[in-house]
């Protein structure tokens, strides 16, 4: 998928249905990009606080991996799978956070833009003229039950 096509929106809609069915659903991290329609879907869902990380005289707000694992929901939403974590985080990439969460026995839903797949980086560069900085190795998708 591509940016702005509704991946996060649809993930939140589906998560709300799961919650209505009685599943323990928690939003670990979601980027609404200021879209009101997407923000409105967060109402009624438990949204974890972000963890402050000091970096170059700034405070970056990042996903709280330890908090998510300690909370142990049935389903955790972790937006933007290819995201590069702030320096000082346990893992350089969010997909590595997701691997740790899955190992802890927690189901995860996430979002990914197709141009972030490592095997497509040369194709994306050739078509767009832009090299993607944030990529996900194809093997990271091997544990997915559904794409």
C-alpha cells in the first residue's frame, strides 16, 4: 500500500470491531497525521502513552515497548512497521519491536507501505528516483498470519 490510502484508518476500524466482540485491544502507537476521521476512531480504545527519549537536546516521543509487553493485550496495534526508532531505543527499527512483542505471545496488527519492502528497494528507486531509508527485510513478514 501507499501513504494516505487508509491503512491506519482500516486497522482502527477492524480493531474497534474486535473490541466490540470482547477482545482486549490496545493501541501501542498510531500516527493519525492529523486526520480527524482517523483520530475519531481512537475514541473508546485504550491508547498507550509514548515513552520520552532524549536525543540531541530534544525529546522524541516513541513507542513504549516495555509497557506494551507488560500490558499483555490480546491484540496490540503498532502503526508504521518500517519506522526507524530514536537512537537509544532497544531496537533500531519498529519491526524489531514487533518481533519481540510476537515472541512474548501478543498478537500484533501493523501497517506497511509496499515501497518499504527491502526486496523492492531497487524497483522503487528506479520508478520514483527516491531511495527508501526505512526498509523492512522480507523475512520479517514470514510470521504474518495475514497480509
